[in-house]
C-alpha cells in the first residue's frame, strides 16, 4: 500500500499533467486564432483581388465571391448583393 505522501505526489502529477494538457490546447487554439487574425489583417490591407467581389467574403474568409446586381426600389441607387453571404452594397446610380 502506497504511503499518503506517495499518493499525494501521484495526485499532483495527474493534476499538473491535466493542467499542462489544457494549457497546450489553449496555446494551440490561440495560435490558430492569431494566424487567422494575421491573415485577415493582410487581406484588409489590400483591395479584394477581383473587381466587384464581396468585401465581407474576402476580408473575413479570404474567398472571392462576385457581387451581383439586384433589384432596387430606391431611385438613383444601384444595389449589389453577394450570393454567398448576402452582403449588400448600395451605390449611388
Ligand atoms: Zn459575400
């Protein structure tokens, strides 16, 4: 039968191994989050690669989606919509 001190030591090892595992997971998640933020910052520094592509799809996800003309009820306003995320761009016509 293990002594109380030995049981305490083994308990501490399990506890610190669990804490270490949780910290490693948090570090990995934060590295992914940092990488996504860095990539988004780089995209926000330049215009979307294709003319009339959706800024939401490009800046947020790095995807090139065309904005397409859609019907507008407002006189003198042209409306463009992304068919992927439904971003709406209203422009003076
Ligand atoms: Zn979009």
